[in-house]
C-alpha cells in the first residue's frame, strides 16, 4: 500500500488564485465552472470551500489579487523613483504588456467590467477601487513632478492623470490586435513630452 494515498494536495491560496485568475481571464466569469477550477488547480472541493463559499467569491478574490499587484507596482515606482522616471517606466511597462505574448488578453479588470457591469455591485466596487487607485497614484507622481519643476503646472495634475489613465487602459484594449511596441513607445514619448514643463523663455 502506498503511503499517503489519497492525501489532498496542499492548499496555497495565492497559487490557487493565480490559477483562478488565468481561467476567468481566458474564459470569462460565466463560462468558468467550479469543475474547471478543481481540474486546473488539482484541489478538492473541500479545500477550496474552506476559504471561498462559491465561484463568485473566488472570482472577486482573484480579481482583487490582480488589482493589488498592479497598484503595488505603481506605488513602488512612485515611492522609489524620480517623477519623470516613474512616469516613463509606467508607460513602458504598459507598452510591454500590451505588445507582449499575453497582450491580446487585454486587462482583466476591463474584461470583468465588460462582462459583469452593470449589475454586479461587488465587481463595480472593485473596478472603482482599481481605477481610482491608478488615478490617485498617477496624480501624486505628477504633483511631485510639478513641485520639482519637471512637469507643467498650467494643468491640474488630476486632470492629466485621468487623461493618462484613459490612454493606458485604452492601450491594453489595443493589445487585442497585437500592435507593434515601437508604435506604442512613440505614443508614450508624445505623452511624456506633452506633460513636461515648458522651457523658460529669455525673450523680453
């Protein structure tokens, strides 16, 4: 008789949510079944139900994990880099995601919003959390740059941040047709140049 026969696979919540995220992202919420989640994760129903009461709860947890990862990366750039570098690296990160092998998947947050809104209040709250989180972090980066004289001060930082946010989310949607990264980077350079402080003229 084999030792540990029938022993359930060890449950790692993060690993499980990574599997769930990939499935929901690929198939959508409605087309993903609990049987799919069990098969892909290799976990028994009892292990899953210890933490998540149903498929909807799993979806929300996977979506939140995805969002927190994105916000954490942006926060790190905001805290560790000079404003212009933080903004440039953020735009290039989005360009690489969009033009990369998985770019055609688009953004998981947008996919969730497109499928479940309006109608799912819990998803709406998460989408608002993500979008407002991105805009607030971009606003702080731009404000820091304005204080240092790097970014233009004739526009409110929040207005520029919201415009940037819409461009970045649109870029992820653009990824579905596999754009060339050099085109994305040219557009990013245009945006950076549009928010840089204008040189002071010595003309009298």
